[in-house]
């Protein structure tokens, strides 16, 4: 049986799965599929599904106009059996307990797949920070840090940037934590380089995505140097993915961003496009290209499709009209359950998000390790280690998929759950 044929025997979802909507429901569904495959004991299933600890805090903020408003913040620690909790901090109006819990759980599986010694956590504040001044952002960050101080620590729980938080926010968190505990750069990752941030962190997710694409191309018989790709999203992850794919000879036919997209049947000039975007803040209007919409980009005939913007964009309807050989989920959660089934049926392998975009957290691990040792790695050291980690993770997932005749996604969950379950048995049973 060929490798592509092996994907055919996908376990088909039952009718009830069409009613699965929330991120936590999807995660639980994927968890159960994998846990049943490895016959995980029911008590361990419950232990690994539920979070270890949840903290819900009040974050009062005195705005520049003198008004005091109360916001709600969360830090949810899902699992730390393989190492300290790890996960980002998100400032967004949609943040709530369910979202944070789903993201915390996802981090446990992500860190286990790339086999780095961390567990999973996530945090956030329910606030729209886009209209906050820098002074308000700093006060909000410091207030939140002091509230979650009692459960974070360089050997306990290490936050990082996420939606609407960045290196500057991490610098404030490190400073606030340091007031009480002394100089502790390893308390957060994603810091500015001058404060102990790691070389290679900004490129890490795109670079890691491309390492998994390289391995997938080998596994599924795609010659990357002659391949074509399209990428939705040209921000941090999408632009670096485009850059590294092009450097390997792959032609990037189309990219889009929130404002629209560009297409060139002979391949876009990516170095020139990167310069254009720096100036224009959008890909739209790039000389020597034709316009393409965010809907149309997925229907482009090509070898590799990389969603690198939003969740839920690859629906069943979209999947049925696509004409590609590989999907690399650089974005979180871009594929609906229905689309996943279509891809299986059509023998289109999907590198799942929890593997594909784990390069970021992997380099966060390198940052933490450097901080603990008060030592600096070069770009080359970071990239070599990232390459080893991502390629090994792909191989582990792929081997498991082949062995059990399952999708890469189910294999990724199976691998992660198995690793966390093994550590749990050794520590507590
Ligand atoms: P970013 O903000 O730098 O870039 C997002 C890109 O998506 C931009 O080009 C933006 O214009 C585009 N976009 C936004 N809304 C869009 C829409 N409606 N239609 C089409 N394009 C749209 O974000 P990023 O850091 O590159 O993250 C991209 C994805 O990768 C997200 O799903 C994120 O969760 C995931 N991810 C990022 C990292 C990381 O290290 N940055 C790590 C893991 C996963």
C-alpha cells in the first residue's frame, strides 16, 4: 500500500461530529479518538482532559482619563507532568475561560509532540487593547502579572506573547516579577534580545513550518524544489514560510493578507514582496502580480497550501474544490472536521497545527534554557536545534500514522497523549 493510499482508511466521523463547534469540543473529540486508539485507562483520560489549576483574577485599570475599569484575567494550567507549564498571554475582548482552557490544553499536546520538557498553560485578559495607550498597557500588564505571580515561576509556569502581546509586554512582565523575586529572565519567553530573548525567535514558527513541509514532501513523494505553494496570511508566520520555501526552490504562486492577495503563475518574487510589504503594509498591488481574493487562493492548483492566518478557513465546501497535494497548518485550527474528512477521502495529507506551528514554542524552550544558564546561542545553534527537533517530531508522527493507518492529526494526538500518560504513570501511579 502506498503512503498516500494509507491515508484512505481514515476513521470516518459519525453524524454527531457535525455538531462539534467549540475549540474545546473539537479538542476533546480529537483527544478521545487518540486515547481510544492507545486504550488509555478511563481514569487517566479524565486526568489528562481536565486542567490542573485555574486562576481567575480581577484586573483593575485606571485609564488615562481617570476612569477606573475592572477587567477579568485568567491563567489556566492544564498539565505539567513533563515539565513547567508553558503558554502565551492573550489580550483580546473574546478571551474567556473556555478559550483559555482550550488553548492551554493544546499547549500540553504541542510541547509533548516536539518532546520539549514543558507542559501546557494559557492566560489572557478580556479586553480590547487596541485603543489603550502605552502607559495603560504597561499598567494592565503589571497588574495582571502581580495577580498571577503566585502560580508562575521559571520552574513552574513560563508565559510568552500571544495575540496583542509582544516582546515589550514580556519585558514588563519580567520586570514586575523581578521586583518581588529578583532578576529572573527565564520567567517569560519572547523577550527583546537585549533582555535575554533568543536569536531566531521571530522566524521560528515559519522556519519550523518549512522543516515539517520538507519532511512531508519526502514522505509523500513531492519534489519541493519543483513544487508550487500558496499561503493565506503574510504576517509573521506566512511571510517567513514564504521566504524559506522560496529559498528551497519552491515557487510561491499566491499569498493573501487581510486586505486581499496577489498571484503570479510563474511564482512571486518573494524577496521583492517582503520589501514591498515593509513599505506598503499589504501585499495588495505588488508589481508584476494579478489580484486574488482570500476565497480564491485555496482553489489555486498547486502542490502545497499553507493557511497562515485564521482558524476555520478550510471548510468542507472549500476542501471539496481544492486541488493540492499537501496542507501545512501554520495557523491554529484552520481546518474544520468536515474538511478534514474530505482531505482524508481525497488522500491529501494534512500536517496538523500542533506539529506544524510548534517551531515557536520550541525556540521559546531554547530561550528559557539559555536564560537558566545565563548563556547565549548563535542563530546557527538555534536553527540547527530547531531543525533537529521539528524533523524528529515529524518523523515520530509520520511513523505512528503509518503503523496504525491513521491520519497525521490523529497520530500527533496519539503521540502526545502517550508521552504525557507515560510521564503521569511514572510520577503518580
Ligand atoms: P500576524 O498577525 O503576524 O499575521 C496574520 C496575517 O493574517 C496577516 O498577514 C493578516 O493580514 C492576515 N489576516 C488577518 N485576518 C485575515 C483575514 N480575514 N483574511 C486573510 N488574512 C487575514 O500573525 P502570525 O503570528 O503570523 O500568526 C498567524 C497564525 O499562526 C495564527 O493562526 C496564529 O495563531 C498562528 N501561530 C502563530 C505563531 C507565532 O509564533 N507567531 C505560533 C503558532 C501559531
